[in-house]
C-alpha cells in the first residue's frame, strides 16, 4: 500500500460529536504528514467555516470545500479551482423551492449566508439541536434570500435547501433533477439538499488534488460518513466509511473503521492504511 494522499470529511468523520478534533485523531494526522502523506480536507462546509481545530494542524495544505465547488490552498487562502453555479440553475432552484416551506443557504466565495429565520431557529427547519452553535456562528443572516441570491448569482459556490420533512425533500430533489441539467445534488444530513455545479462533488475535488500532486488513484484514500461522501469514496483507491456512516456510504466503502467518537480516522489510518 502506497498511500500518499488522504481526503477527510469533517463532520461525523474526523470531528467528534462536539465538533472538535480529538487528540487521537490529531496525533494520527500529524504522524501521517510526517510520513509524507498529504492530508486533504473534503467537506460540504465553505472555506471560511472550516474549524480551527483542523486548520491549525501543521502540514494540512489543501481543502475541498462546498462539496467540491471550490478547492483551496489553506496556508495562502488561495482558491486553486472552482465551479460557480450557472445563472439558469440559480433561477431554477429559486423557482422550485418557492412553492415549499423551506429555507435557503448559500456559500459565496467561501462565505456562508442563510435566511435569517433559519439562523435564528435552525431546529424549526429540521436541524439537530447540537448543530445550533455551528449554524449560528457561521451563517450571516439574510432577510430576503431570493433577492440576495439573484444579486450574487454569478458568485455562488453552492446552495442548500433546508427542509425538515423527508417526503418534501424527496419531492423537491426530484423536481430539481428534472428541471436543471447543470447541477450536482447530494445530501450530508437529513434536512439538507446540497446543490452545486454539475462538475463539482467531492470526487471531482479529489481528482483535481490528485492531478495537482501528480498522484495515481491507487495512492489516494478517503474517509466519510454521509451520502455526499459516496462519490468521494468511489473515487479513492481505498474508501473508508465510519461505523456511524449512512447505509449508502458503507456500501460504497472498501472498509469500515470505528465510530467518529472513537477516533475512527486514527484507527483507520493505522489499521486499514497501515500508516504507523
């Protein structure tokens, strides 16, 4: 096994239930970096909402953000590659979502914005109570989100439709897929429909990083837990799902590691990838 690059989802994968990087995972990442392995963040988060716990680890240089819509060099803050959403797709999303009791959030040039009602009461739109601090600390509240999105329609990395009802989520997803042909749709948690350019996706970001570092697919590994990690795990030489991963994520994986609260990333690095 000649793993030279590990792509890591953050929430419910590398981070524990408190949204922190454990000492065990930190030590394993630092050791892998010392062995010449490139550690790459691969998150649905926007660049400016990435946690300091991870950004502060010396040697983590790259971040795939907004589900692959933007890839950054972390030390310089430079965006290396991006896919902006098309004007047509933004209009389609606004048209479809306007008929439903949902909230919208968007990542624009690495910054997160969301409807003010959602920021003030995330649980009312289906978010878990433990997500409240993250949402309220990272989202700039906007009172007229559709107007805001139209004003910035050429700068949008990705848009999330926040919907608490699973049947409504399925209905909106189907309509979006039928309406717009230039979008990539995925979901990391039950209340989100996450939409970006059709050529985005974490797997697309991993391919860019692989080419950027002159690596082969077999030299890459990836860890994830959600449905939005399925394509990422399939694109890696070795795809590793967390014990707490969704059924679709586990089905796409080559191996399953421990729970994210039990330093599953560290265990996978040592016992699956054999970087000791």
